[in-house]
């Protein structure tokens, strides 16, 4: 949102590490920009908007302006927005059906003094204001030309349908951002702590989170102590957690998680299970084949995982803009810096999620070739879109509103949990899984009473048998 240009009423919807920013445009402040309708003319200065096909230019009139002093408002505390906003205003809202698959290419030039910050980690923030009053903000995957100092991104016609304007800014890591060190977390029955010890002789569960999150956020202590409810349902005497750098591929984070699980077993616990959510399921599956048979958990619970070999079609190259949209929504209020989005792309983490990727194939090969005994795999899959806005307990805006943008033409098969397809989370590629679907969304799978109780029923009997054996 442009500072000192337009007054916005903003609702920041935070959903356990998943968020969306919706803004209802109010009134322009005095002294704001005013755009006169004029034919599209594109400057070669490096701050431009270019139709990807002639159909866009023939359907609407566009005016392009660069304000070197304006800034888009940072999505969260992890971001620092650089000065300079490229704004494209449509004299008439484009209509996708008339655009013949075209789109818009935006190029924003940055000063030489910002080159170091851009190189360290950046992301393009896009704001689209629609004629119906809604505003959507998300991260767009982009290209950086370090020689000409230009950042370029492309927006498809689907996102421009009904748009009144598009604004582009560049974010870098905030100087105020302080990363939480990865590593073990300890649950004391009321709260998580980075300090603690592994107790011997206890039935033990290790929890692991997904992207844009942590154990503390995915399995929160408030308002209802989720880890304790999981412990009670599964008969666990000890709950541990593992925080990791989610922006790395499973082949990087899997061995680190393996080492922690070995440490837990060497501490002399009575039994060991693992419960993973979302991307944490892949990190877990990457760790398992590396474990000595004596260190393997008896149960592995996989909640809403983009499991091999399906992964997620959103990670396909042709769906790059959709993945950027999803990453932007997830990042908005997670306090993660834009550098982490950059790292997720550069490290191969995003590419690893594509169906039949080398990473997924390697994970599945390792799981299928583990020598007995193998863990019992328990899979919980959601089927509901995420609710983005609730008013007095009633869903006022569902993620389903963005169905056309996120799903149509993407290769995604419905139903899904708002992030991961149900058929992926309920994968039968995993050996002999016990699987069940639930009418909940991706961010409800960790702590939903229905899921917690069902998982508890699956793990409690085996945990007792494991303790006796």
C-alpha cells in the first residue's frame, strides 16, 4: 500500500503462520497522485510496464509512473521496503476473457546504493487494487539484472482481470529482523522453551513444523495448549520439537533432523514417535532412511503433507506466479524476511516440491527400501478451503474466493486443504499408510480436536506395545 497517497482500511488475517492482507480503499488524501487517461506509452528508462501481447494494449489504456520516494508498506517486521514504487493505473479495468492470455511485465530499476541489499536477499511485493474495492498483496517471483540494476516480474492476465491499478515495490531483509536459531524445543506442559533436556524412560513425541512457521507457531501453547492435547490423546509423557530452516530442500534439512532423532534415542527414551505438518513431512521422510533401525520412530504422523511423488503442481515452472502468490500470502504476517523467500527459490526448495522431482523421487526410494522394521505411517488430509475472515464465528471470506487464481489451469486436483491437495496428503505411495480425511483446512490439521483424537487412537496402542518389546 502506498504511503501518504491513499488511506486504506486494512484487515490483517493471521492464521497460525498463514495470512492474507485485504484492504478496502477509502478516500485519497489531498496531494495524492492523479492520472489522466492517455494511450499506453512505455519508457525505456528501466521503470516500465510492457504488455506481454498486443491484446492488453488494445483493450485498455495504461499510465505508468515511478515515484522514487514512495514505499509500499512492508508485509511484516521481517521486511524493509526500499524507496521507489512503480505504479500502473488502468483507464478501464482489463477483462481476462478479452486479453487472449496476455499479461503485464513490470521492470523496476534500483539505485547502485541498494545493490548490496538486493544481492543479500530480496523479493518483489505486488499490490493489485480491483475495481470492486478489494486489494490483494503478494510476492511475485522475479528476475534481477545486476548489470542494469533492474528487477523484472510478469503478471498473467488472470490476476489483472478487473484491476484498477498495479503497484510494485522491492523488499529486503529488515535490519530489525532477528532469526530464531534452529534446533530443539522443549514442552513443559504449558509453554515451549529453547532450553531443556531430554528425559530418559519417557514415551516421547517429536513435533516438526512446515514453511513460514516454527513448532511454537504450528503447535501453539495458546489459547488451548495444543501440544498437551496431543500428548494426552497419544499417551505421551514427553513432547519435543524441532525448528529448522524451512527454506532449504529436504536433502539439506533431513540429515539435520536425523541427527536430532538419534540424539533423542540415545538419551534412553522409552519410545519415540514423530508428528510432522506440511513441508515438515518431507523433511521427516528424508531423515528416516538415514536412521539406524534402532533409532527409527515407531509411528510417523504426516499432517497435510505434499507427499511423494505428487508434491504440489503449484511448484511447476509454469505455475511460478501462482507459487509466488501462495508464498506471498503465507509470508505476509509470519515475520519472515523476503530473503527467506529468495533462499527458498535459489536453494531448490520450491523446485523440490514439483511432482516427480528428483528430491521427491529420492525420498520415496529411500522410504521404500528401508530394511524392517518400518514405522507405521499415519496420514491426515484436509478437504476444506481456508477461511480468511471470520465475523462472529462465521466465515465472511473463504480462500475459495481466489479459486480461479490458485487452481484453474494449474493442474491442482480438488479437493485440497487450501495449500496441499487431499490426494497428495493421503498418498498411497508411502508404504501401507493408515489414512483419513477430515473436513478441515491446512492450518487446522495440527490442532483440530477431531484430528488430534483420531491420531491418538492410531498411535497409543502401538506405543504401548513398543514399550513392552
